[in-house]
């Protein structure tokens, strides 16, 4: 999927909103890791490597949301398609 940087930024913002709907926080941190969904002191957290490129950040966020389960909430069709496609490519 060929997208411009600005489009990835918009997708990341939309994905962060979905995470918030699901009660999960999103954190961008430095370190030697890829990122993903975890529980931290009973809080849902999605941690993403701050140094990853925008496409990678969107892919990790999509995979984490897919793991959390987005089937029971409304998503616009384009965003749902993105999560389905990119969530599998992690």
C-alpha cells in the first residue's frame, strides 16, 4: 500500500483514537524493541518504538488493535480495511 507521509500520520491519529475507545493508551518510547500490546499494572498499553518509520508505527498499532479486538466497535470501512491488512503484516 503506497501512501504519503501525511496519510500515515492521519492513519496513526485515527488508530490512536480507536485505541482510546478500547481503553488502551499508546506510548512512543525509545529502545531496542519493535512494539505491541501489553498489560502494565492492569492497564492496556500499546508501546511503539519512537524511532520506527511511520509505516512501521501504523503496522504495529494496527496489529495491537487487532489483538485487542475491534470487531464490536464501529470503524469507517477504510480504517477497518487498514487494520485487517496491516495488522497481519506485523
